[in-house]
């Protein structure tokens, strides 16, 4: 299995910071671990991500999944990282093609993708950093 890598945006006040999301699928008993100073909402993402992936027709691996949000010193708040973690895990399992410099900002729902509350300032920061925001309302075009 490969290392999956995607990007998202962390907001601290009105300042946005690029967060690199790495995912690894281990060969041990099933588990889902999120590292990198996540808050309670992000720790709850494990079940939202599994449910959304399953209902999208691409269930996640039943092995140990480790997602690391870098830099670890930066606080990560809310559910806006869910899609980035999902995409990194799917990439680690070789279920999707590389996503390049795309920034993912959204909470995937069991039946649809819900917008992240921080979408506007985070999307503007992603475009300013030369990234392509993906998620509800993202144009998919570089700025």
C-alpha cells in the first residue's frame, strides 16, 4: 500500500494555513487513528468518513488506517478536514488517482457532500497559495 497525500486548510482566526493530510494503511488489526492535534469534531470524523465512503460505493480498508495532519503544532477544528482525510485514505489504498495540489474542504455526508462552514476564507487562502479548492462551491479552477 502507498502513502496517500492530500491538502486542506486550517483557519486560525481569519488566517488560513495549508495542512498536508497523509494516510497510511497498515497490516495490523482494524483501527482508525487521526493524528496532528485534532479537536473532538475531527476525532468523530472516523465514522462519518467510513459511512460516506461505503455509501459512495468505495468502502475503506478494514485494516489499520492512520491519518496524519501536518503541521502537528497547528490546531485543527471542525469537520472541514473530513473530505481531505477520505481522499488521502482512498489514495493510500490505490482506489483513486493522485490528486496533486488539490485542496479538499468539506464534510462528506452519508448521502451527499455538505459544505464546510469555513469554506469561504479557507478557499480564498487555498487559491492564494496556488492550490485548487475542491468541495461544495469550489470552482475547481486556479485563481
